[in-house]
């Protein structure tokens, strides 16, 4: 299968962007989102390879002393 050459505009958009795995590849993640490379670097500097759920848990117990905001609570 032949790949189409990307347009000049598309190359400019891609420059400075990076693929970020929502679930790390080391844990079987395959889904990616495109984010700016500087944001990607800062994300990993702050949170290493934590998942979004692990980040929320880390914030709750490290900074908010176990307080869970109402918006995060699961109604039963």
C-alpha cells in the first residue's frame, strides 16, 4: 500500500506534536492522543507513567488529605 505524501500544512501541524498513550504501552495501552511535545514532557515529569485514575488518586491522598470532590464521587 502506498502512503500519500503529507501536505506542507499537515507537516507544519505535526511539527512539535507527540503521541501520548492514555494507558502506558508497558501496561498494554494502544490508544493515543496527539499533544504538544512540551506539554507531553511536563506531563511525564509530573506524573511519570501514571494513568488518569492513578493521578486522581495521587492528588486526593497527597494534596487533599483524602477529600474526594463531589464531582468525582460515584452515586450508588
